C-alpha cells in the first residue's frame, strides 16, 4: 500500500481531491481487521466447516443405514411376493383339478342318467308284474 501511495503521489496530479482519495484508500480503516484477527476468523470458519462436515458425514451414515433397511424390506417383500405367486399357482392347480372332477361327474351323470332311468322303468314294470301276480294269486 505504501508503494502504491508513493507511486500514486509521484505520478498523481497536484489535485487535492485525488490526493485525499489516494490517502483515504491507502490508510488503514477502523473496520479493517489485523492479520491476526483474519487468521483467527479463518480458523473459526474452518472449525465451523469441520463441524458441518462431521454433521454431514453422520447424516450420510444415517441415510446409508436407512437405505440398507429399505433394501432389506425390499428383499423381504420380494420373498413374500414369491410365496404368494407359489400359493396362486397351487390354487390354480386345485381349481384345474376341481374343474376336471366336475366335468367327470357331469359326464358320469349324463352316461348313468339314461341307465338309471331304464332301471327305474324296469323296477316300475317289475313292481307292476309282482302286483299283478299277487292279484292273480289271490
């Protein structure tokens, strides 16, 4: 700053306003911190940054733990879905078996219905014959 002031004053015109401005720029202000204060402020800022970094690292660790839990939950849900799909397959097999039984019973009913009807007619005829024979024997 002193070099600038000497260089400025040697090359600056004799204008008092410019000289006052140069002096004002080169003069240390009351608000300006000393190098020790600057270093102290920087150290404080580094401490804050380190604390923030530690908090961020802890947050990252917590988030990673939550991600692990979510993956475990996903794995469990996938296992449950697999079990449900297996149960569905078993139920569909049972439905197919029951459908085949129903079809078989319906077919048997169609086949045996005429035969049963014939037997019923024969029984009816036999009963009539037996009744006639009883009447004849009386």
